[in-house]
C-alpha cells in the first residue's frame, strides 16, 4: 500500500474535516492541526491558536464571548466585516523561551 493520494483529494479530505470541526486550518502557520475538542461534548467556542515561533508547536485555547464582541466592534469601527474570528497569535512556548 504505497499508493499515494493525489494532492487534490488530500485537500478535499482536509476541507471536509475542517467543516466538521475536527481540524483547524492555520493560515499563519500554513498547516492543519487536529481540534483539541473532538472528544468533548460541550459546544466548541471560537478557537484561538497560540503558535510558537521557534518549534511551531500549537496550543488551542478559546476566546471569550466578551473578547469576541469587542473584536467585532473594533472591526466594525473601521468599516470591515469579520469573516473568520479564528485568531492565530505569535508566541514562544515554555520550552523555547
Ligand atoms: Zn478546536
Ligand atoms: Zn473541550
Ligand atoms: Zn516552542
């Protein structure tokens, strides 16, 4: 079984997984990460990703409703509209610090 999937179908699978909320696509890091809440019952909050600049480790945390509202307010103020509230933040992790 060393038959390789054509790249396009790989993207389609990832797109599907993203729609299902099983993976998240990180634009900044240009990669996918598995959702940390796949096995949770609670509702998935708006994810926020902390990305280590050194080792590219990703931590998924959730942004609070209040923070999201204030973010939306800021976006509206300058006449923009929020398309995706997913936040990707440049960090340095504990191991790399
Ligand atoms: Zn998630
Ligand atoms: Zn959870
Ligand atoms: Zn690191």
